[in-house]
């Protein structure tokens, strides 16, 4: 098939790369001409494992092409809308870019073609898009993605499920055919009405955010009573009704999906006069958790010009994305408590809105004169840092590990104090597991 992908971000690039690998011809459009030039040169504008190699492979065998021209080629069978839906000032998801793209595609594509929206939509998204789904134009479908940054290409190639939603019942056959496009990936498929599909997409992320928020509160309770949060989470995960996934406590959830959608669904419920105390508390729980981490670190700092090094700025490892990053939230909280903060990340670069945060070129540089170093992102390089080198340049001794990835023994051997989130005991003995 001939596919036209609108949007060359995380979703668009990974979607295009997978379909090109399956033997389809894929043209990718983006309004950012510099991004298109970068892609046509075989370089990825985002840090995402495997994407740059996939782009080069697609260019080499002519299965992938990148263009700044918004006009879908005449040969297009399916157009996939993968543009951002950022949070508007009122807390809702802004789908104006999606609507604009759909209008342009409908002018260009004949009625026997298909437009599929992979961008995340708000609860009223289907209602708003129904105006573009009349019987005289291409079938307009909803096709949400369930990829994770840092493993987006792997997730796109091995999806947990393929979900297609139709806006008009008569377009259900086209929805079934679109689902068949994913058949080589071997994933379970669900074809249903668009309103159910949009709610499914949103609440998938909100439920995962709830599990993370639960795990983070569990970590603070573990600290309070001297328990080991990893042991507790392992035991919970043995219950098949609960599962271990997303019960890993950390510095809070971030990125472009979980925080925005946890907030958006709460705001949307409120606009409908619906009381959703559980869902509405998830975003607040994340903010409280980050404030508590900052308070815990600040309580161990000296009164004289305290300084903190944040190791990791990306919201998670294997991505350069700092949107809603826990590190930036911790930096704000620590500075509000009187500490100066310097950050280091092996990949991520700060946006202009966060350029007031001091950064360093290496972990050791960030630690110079610091009273504490806080491991925020689970980058592999932080597992085996040169702790004696950090000890030589730090003013204080605290290593606070929000991810529990550091070798506590190596930290202590360097003369530093190790504290892991949810591991209150000074000496931990790993429980036996069979």
C-alpha cells in the first residue's frame, strides 16, 4: 500500500518506519523544513533507539520518503495523522492541528481512500471530528498508538493491541481493512465506535499513571516504616490481578502523555459535571510526590548555600524528551527551598523555557561543590559512575537515588552516603526470590 504520514515526531516516525519495514511505500510530511532536511540526510531529529537506523534503511530501499509538501500523493491509499495535540491553557487537549490536517487531506483524497487519526484525542474529539466524516468523503477513522518513548520503535513493531474506531457505522468495513494492515504484526485487534476507542486510549495512560502514583506513595510509606518498596512491589506483582508492570517507584511520571492526559481527563470530566475523585487525584499525587522528594533531600542539606546536582534531565532513559520531566519539577521545588541546582544529562537538551537551570557536561562536573547528588533518570551510565571521583569534588556526601539503580555498596565504599527512595534501611539485604 501507499501510505502518507503527517507528522514526523515520535508517533509519525515510528509508525512510518514499521510500515516501511513491512514493505509498504511511505511518504512522511512535516511542516518543519529543517526536520525534513535532517531526515532526508539519514539523521533522526529525535533520540529514540533504532529510529535513525530505520530511517536510513527506508531511504536506501526507497520505501521511505520525507517531504515538506503537505499535499498527499495521488497514489495515497491511507493517510495517517500523527500531529501533536498539546495541552491548551484550559487543561484540555488542543486538536486544532488535527482538524487542519484532516481538512487538507479531504480536499486532496478521493472518497475511496482512508484517513486515520493516530494523534491522541480528547473525549469530545469524535464529536468534533464527525463534522469531517460525512459519507461523501474518505472514511475518517481513529487509530490510537500505545507506544512508550524510549522503546517506541519496538512497541510499534510489536504492539500490545491494534485498536481502530469508526466515526460513522458505515465506515466499519474500512476500519476492518485498516486493522488488516497491521495483521503481520500479530497483535490482537479491536474495532469499535470512535468514542469508546478515544476513552480507551486516554484511560490506558491514566490507569498507568495511577499505578505509578500508587507505587510512589508506597515508596514513601516504605521509607516511613523502614520497608523495601521493591520487595513490596514484587509481592504485589505476583498477584495476576495486579501485575508488576508500572509499579516501579521513582521521581514521578513525566513526558508528553501521562501528565497531560491525567490532567485532561479530569478537566473534561469536570466540564460535564462528573465527579471523578480517583482520576482527578492522579496528577495532584504526582506533584505531591515530587515536592516530598525535594523536601526529603532539602532536609539533609546544610543551611549554608546548599547545592544539588541532578543526574538526568530527560523524563526517562533512552529519550531526550524533557517535557514534564520530574527532574525539572525537582529543580523548581529544590530552588524554592533555597538550594542552587545544576543538572546533567547524557542526551537531553533543555528547552528555552528551562534555560535558567544551570547544566554541566559530565556527572562529575555537575557534582562539583554539591552537597547532594540526586539520580533522577535511569540512564545506564549512572549505574556505574566513578563514585570516588564524585566524592573528591562534592562538598557533601549524600547520593539520593530515586530510581534505585545505583550500587549502594560502591557508593558507600567511596565514602558517600547512599539513600534510595523507598529503601529506608541503611543496610538492605535482598530477599530470596524463587
